[in-house]
């Protein structure tokens, strides 16, 4: 086990989501934009249309700065935030797919060197040589995408890996192929918005302005239609039944679906308008489209992450970083039964013994037992829930927090330690929760801390509420 990072002001999961959404926008753009630019460059070479090179040069420069500088920085940010939020989960992915990560970094190196060579070789090499660079850039980006999708989809559907422990079985899992094609299709609406942003920044006298707008809009509409078809007829049917159940629960707030569906509708309407009225396109519209796409991606990525709850790797490791199923092929045993007998504290690396938990003078915690309870609650619950004021935004008589345990317990009228302990024992009965692990003494300490937390958030409420 590792030290747990709750987050600062907002939950650690939200840091991951924000950074990931931006990185997905930038990384998906690099792949589809490379293919769109390849399409235009082929036309420039074989149809003798050198005026297209002006757009290609501007697009390449924008990609170099936006996607390959800021997008790559966001990629580093993903490693940083995910390692802080769930280090054992990331460690499992690294150890299981170490050579796949190496191959992905090699592909990314091709990508980075490729965009630099592609941009700086405009006008310095013959057109057919430059066209070969465009092919290398497009294929390199597609290779990167393919490897990352295999690792990400493994977390939701490990497939035969749970039986064999073979990394190749985990990589080619049930959602690998549908997710590759789904993401590839969704890249083109992003690239369409990018193309509109670049070309609307060029003079209105530019002869290829309207043809590029029409081609980009048509490409984006086609990608959107194909993506919806893949989701309905291929991706959704192969989802585990558990994930389908999660989609219908309150684990995913209704506002998330509103953002996703609203983003799809707005993108469709915007691209249709661009195709029908290319002469009326403006840069502000393209910027708005990219913002809408960012919001929709944020909602979609958050939903994808929640679908496997309560696990970080479905069927193997829970979100609180405990192995809950045996993996005989790798001589790995479930940790839950052992920890229920020995207790959590002192039985896992970096999780101290009760006598090692100090009570800082400025902590505000009333006693040692509540300090012990807080340590346990943070370890077992903080990966999905707000468990302290540290990750709550408070202002204007409002408190914003991610699935706050104080609010959930208060709404269920469990505001005393005894009632909370009963809730803790029953948690394993929820479809998206594992049983809480630990000895009776540890569960009691957790209940006492949560009673203290509820009273912190709802101080005006009575200490004792009749159980219903």
C-alpha cells in the first residue's frame, strides 16, 4: 500500500479527470489531424494544388505547439496525478505491460520527431518525400493510440488475463477492438473543429478556405455517425453486465449524460452548419466547438472510469488498492480475508500501526481513536469519496465535494457511530461497493471518525437520530 493523496480543494479523481480530458483532446487530435493533413497533402501532390500547403503549414505549426507541447505536458500530468491518486493501480499496469509501454514510448518518439521533421521540412524537400513524412506521422500516431487503448481497456475488461495472467490476453481484451474504432471515429469531429479553427484564421481570399471547411465538416459528421453506431452496436453490447448496471445508478450523475449528449448534439449541429454555410464560419465558432468537445470528453472519460467501480482493475484490484481475487497463474492471493483477521493497520507497507499514528496539535481531531479512524477511512474510502474538509470547496453557503460521505450518511439518517458502523457492515451489499476490510476495532474507529465528520459538515443536526 502507498500513501494516499486525497487532493487539495478538489478530489484527486477530479485532478485526474481534468488533466486526462485535456490530454485526450490533444492526443486524439494529433492522430486524426495527421490523417486529414495526409489526405490534403495527397491532393496537393497528385492534383497539383500547391495552395493547400499554406493550410498544412499552419496546421502543423499549431499541432506542434498545442498538441505536442501542451498535450505532451498533459501526458506527464496524467502520470503524476494517477500515480498520486492510485499508485498501486498504476504499478500493476506498469509491471503487467512494461514492454507495451516501451513500444508506446517508441511510437511517441516517432510522433514527436515526425511532427518536427514534417513542419521544418516544408519547402526544403521535394513534395513526394514530404508526403512520406506525412505517412510516417499518421502511422506513428495510430500506433501510439492502439497500444494505449489496449492498456486502458484492460482496466475495465481484463478478459482471459484473470485466468491466465498472460499480458497478451489482457491487452487483447473484449473491449479492445470496439474501443479502438470508437476512439478513432471520435477523433475526426475533434479534427474537424481544429481544421475550422486553423482555416478561419486565414484570409478570406484564401482559395481553399471553403473547400477545407466543407471537407472537414463532412469528415467530422461521418466520424460522429460511425462512432454512435459503434457504441450502440459493438461497444455497449460487449460491456460487462456490472458496467451496464453502473450506468443506470447514481454513481454517474445525470448531469454527466446531459453534458455528453448535449456535446454530441451541439457538435453535430455545428458541423452541419459549417458544411452548409462554409462562408459564414468564424474562429470564435471553432473555439466554441473545441470547448464543447472538451466538456463532452470530460463527461465521457469520467463515465468510462466509473464503469468499473468499485475496482481500479475490474475483477482483480479494488479502487482502494486491495487485491480481492486470487490470480493463481501469478501466485497472487486475495488480501481481504487476511486483512480482516490481522487488521489493516501495520499489515500493509506505509500504513502505520495504531501506536504510530500521531495526533497533530493543529489537526482538530478530538482523540487518538478518531485519528486512527481517519487514517482507515482515507485508505478505504478516499479513492471515490470526499472524506474530509480537505477536498471540499466551501463558499457562499455552499459546499461542493465528490460523493461526500458526510452528506451520504446524513441523507440516510446515519449520524451516530453505532448507526454508521451498521452501514459500514452493509456496504458490501451495494452493487458498486466492496465490503469494508478490517477488524471490529478498526470498523469502530472508522465509524467514530465518520460521526465526527458528519457533525463537522452538518453541525446543527442532533447527535442521535432514530434508525429507520
